[in-house]
């Protein structure tokens, strides 16, 4: 893969609503692919926590992760993680979950605005430019509120809506129009000592960029950002590790000499080499 110590810190098993394969299978394939370690970060969406049975999914995911960790001791580092969606929409539930399971690593994300479906389901061609602008401003506002809450370790795929707006629908968005909003998010991450994720899934999708892309990552570094995590967002075993070397290359280009993983919610940095 070019780089040593490939860690994939954003993966999904069949305990995610959109996952497909078991934790044991994912770990087996990660070892075969030569990865040093993975974090299993199944989706737990706080705004529909009980309605869509995420309360059960969280427990199942954690149990299966720990079982896989035992099976792969000495072969593959396995971190018990979670992708916590929309935590700020129901903070008591989010905080209760985090206190009930001993996670290594928590990704914070926003997949939808309040009382709206996931960004992947929106009909963007019907939006006027003004409506799309308001949508993105509201998204970045929620991301800032999430950053201010701060009880996660790394902020996942900061430019998530672009996967669909720009990638799937080929609608142009100039992120410079949102530079103030993005700066506010990055400054809060830096202040709170939180990591920024380089999500490499866009590289293999129509977006053809990481989320966020190099300009935002460089700006995070410029503002004093210290911690970078990298994840493939794999929902199938075949995508484990996909784009991680490119993510490491981008991190280096932006001035980072180390990448970060988490154990027991504590950051551990290793050199990019």
C-alpha cells in the first residue's frame, strides 16, 4: 500500500442499517488486506434511536466488535467505535449511550437536518440556488453545534452533503461561499482538541474527493489542528482500506506528520511513514 501502519478508522458492519457483513468477516478481510487495524464504527442515529432500534444495534455492534477483537488478538488491532449521528438532536440520549459502553473511538456526524431525511434522499434538482444555499448554511450550523458539544473524538465527513449534491447530481458548490461557517467549525475543533476525519469514500464515488477536501484539511492545520483520523467509510469488506494511503498523502501535504487513532477515548499519534 506504500505507507506502513494502515489504519481504517471508519467502517460499518451488518449492525448498521446500511451495512452488509459481519464484524468477524470484516476483520478477517482487513487482516488479509494487510491493514494494521480498523475501528468498527456502526451507525447509531440519535434522532431515531429507539424508533429504528439503534439502542439494540449499539449493543450488538459493541458485543460483536469485542468478540472479533478476541479472535484477532495479535493479528489485527480492532477498536470499538461508533458513528454517532445527530447527537445534538437528543443530547441526553447520546450522553447516556456514551456512558454505557466503553468505546475506544467516537465519530461525530450529521446525516440530516432536524425532522428531515438523510441528505442522500433529498431531491436536489428541485432546489433553487437560494434553497440549496440555506440548506448548506443550516448544515454547517448544525456541525458547529455538534463541534461545540464536543463529546466525540473525530468529526466525520465534514462536507457530507456534497457527496450527493456535487457527486450524484453534479450541482456545483463553491465552498469558499461557506468559508466563515467552516472556519467556525474548525476553530471549535481546535479549541476542544478534537480530531478532523479525512473520509476517503468520496474518492471511489462520483465526488472524486475526500470529505473534506484538501483545502479544508489544510485550513484546519493552519488554525492549529493537531489530530487527523482517516477512514474509508467501508460498508463492504472489499472497500476496507480504500483510499487510506491517499488520505495519508493528503495529511502529509497539509502539514501533518502524524495520524491519530484512539484507545479508551484517548488520542495516540503515530508517524506517517
